[in-house]
C-alpha cells in the first residue's frame, strides 16, 4: 500500500529507464525489481519502471511488479510515447501496452522542438499537438494519471518559443498533471534554465517539472535552478546514471531539497539511508560507487590537510557543510604526509585509540608517517596498515603474531606452456619454527597460500580471511623495471574489509609486506593477543 507524501512536490526517479541507458549497465528484470525496492525504501514518490511494449524485458518487469513489488512509498510509472501520426490513441498498440502494464501513472514523451516534429516524426506541427491532446485525454479517460515529458524542450524553446509553449499548454489542457521540461541534450546552464522555466510557468499556468542531462556538468544545478523558478517535480537517477555522461543525480538533489531548501520530500528517517541506498544500487548495477560523489561518496567528508584537522578538532562544522550522519555517511581523517598532530589524534579516535595528551607519541607517529610516505607508502588508502603502525608506536615494539625468517617465490615457465608458481615461507609463531610450501595461480597467490599452510593450525581465525582486491602501482618519478612499486591489498573476514600497503623495488616483496599487515590486522580484529 502506497504511503504518499504531500503531492505538492514530486521526487521522480527514472533509474530503471533513463539510468539503464548508461554504457556498461545491463539490468535484468530481477535487477530492476531489486533497485525498485531500494528506491522505495529511500522514499521517492515515483519510480519509472521502463517502456512496456517497447522491449520484452520492460513488459516482463511490469507483469512481475504487479505481484512481486509491495511499494510502501513510491508509485510505479510506465513510460511511453504519444500515439502515432494520423491515428487514434484508442487504437494505438503502444498506448494499449501502457494501459496493459497496469501502472497507475503514465509518462508520455512528446516532441516540443519544431524541427524534431517535422524531421523525426515527419508530421505537421498541428498534428503533433493533436497527438499530445488525444493521447493524454484518452489515458485520463481510462483513469490513469499522466505526466508529459517535453523532449528537447529547451532547444525547442530557443528555436520557436511559442510552439514549445503551445505543446505545454496542450498537454496541460488535455489533463496532464505535470508537464516536464527536458534538457535532452544536456546543454543548458542554470541561469538559462531558471529564466525559461519562469517564463513558461507564467505563460502556461501548467504544473512544471524538470529533466536534466549532465552534458555540461550542470544537471544537479539546472534541476535546482528549475525549482527556484517554480518547478515542483524533479526527475533524477540514482548516482546520476544515464545516457552519455548521465542524468541529474538523485542523491545530491534530494539532499539539497531537504537540507538546503527545507523541503520535506522524503519520509521521516529516509535521508539517513541515502549513503546505504546509493552503494546498494551501485552493487546491483555492478559499478564501483563513486568515491567522490557529493554527500554519499566515501571521500565526501574525508579530511587530509593538517590545517583542516586542527579546525575540525575544535568544531567539525568549520570544514563540513553538513553533519555527515544526516545522510548516513561518516567523517574520515586521512593520514598522509600532510598530516599534523590533530590529524593523527582524530584518526586515532576514529580507530578507537585515545592518544590522550601524549604529544611525544603523536610527534613520533607524525614523523614516521611523513618518512614512510616519502618512501612511497600511502596510509590514506590503507587504514589497517596505519593502525598497526600506530599500535607499534604505542607498544614500543612491532605488534606481530609471527616472525618471518625468510620467504621465496618461484615462477617457472615450462616448454609445454604450463606456468607454475610455488612459494616457500619460513616463519616463527608461538616459539615454533614452521616451514611451508604451496602452489598458486601467481607468485602472490602462492605466497598467500603458503602463509596460510604455515599459520592456520596455530591461528585458525586465518581461515576466514580472503584477499578480495589487489592493486599495483609504479610510483611516479621512477622508471624502468627497477622502479619502486606500491601494492594495496583489500582483505575480508566476511564481517568487513580492510586495506594494507607494501612498498619495495620488487613487486613480490611489496606484496609480501601488504600480506603480512593483512594477516596481522585480521588477527587483531579477531581479538587474538600477539605472541611470539
């Protein structure tokens, strides 16, 4: 049962249709149903599910949605076109498919640019108006709520403003609840959008919406400019997915409306779910979440400079425009060669380590971080390695669960085309010397397996660890095969993930350092006391 907010302002999501046109996104019906549930959890007012009748997948989506989707907040919307030139809406098969979808709301795309009418539709300007009038009024007679997307509206307005406005009037007078002005080519700027929306609103008396593409990088700004001019319906996509460079991003638009404009556009408590919803949808479409996305990116409230950290220690609001918890995000302190004492102290608190007023300890940590980063280490991307470094300084000795005597990795390229990788490790753990050998599908994998063979008997917690990502970078300013290499490893214990770093002139040696830290941190997380 839909629990709608006040109908005076609409948040309309088109991720499942327009967002799915992004290069690299290919949604199954199951994917679309999952995303629809996430969007409903977030509390958007309308979810445009696709174009029934245009392709089997969207037709199946609406058929399954009728029985499988239990929307609490959103209303499902079907997208389609006005009837064909020279026909009747009541006899048009595309219009019939829209009705068959059983969606309570239908969005019709209509031509509002005179050249598109004549060149793309190959009909007259008057017939295009009749297509809009006939289709809208027919769908209204069938009991459906109708929104009309005026395609290429802003370009059409530039070319022939009177005709573009006549399309808006015709849709409004035929019964469309909202007429959406579309910047289909994405070429508009905020001041232009605000001026046009204001003029059209005054001249037509229609309820207006905005649909902005991001080709100038202004889609979010253009959307908010339209709101400033009187638009009360915003069309967006999750994470800005969409054709070419994308659409207006749902999350910064909604955050701005709620936190900057003071508009109530989401159910109570929904805004705090924004970061989770953003990342969940990114997982479904199989695209890595943008780390620098406003509000929901992991770097949105990350602070690196020592000057910032000093101010944040006094008051976080001095360098943050909102409390990150309002959108379900968190403040992060990045540790780098730019770090000062405040950065280290705040990072320690973030990791649950209170450094108190030990200025000497903090000074040693700052000096060590700067020295290590000069060698090529990066701790802003390797929190686990930094925490081990910090604890080493606190304890006055390395916090390790085993001592390495030596390790060796062999790569053998055989004449029969078989590539063999074997590693041998010699370690000491709990007073016992252990020698282990293992094969792998690469030298690093072989080292990982050998280390597991050596240690899992003593530390069974290591069986839960899994290497989930591995990145190698040749450091800038170094060239050739003898360049210094940095390796970042992401490890999981099924409960969470952590990152470790290694640096050496040999990629295998750098990988070993990162593995060593990954195992040590995994045991630390498991609550194991370090013992030799």
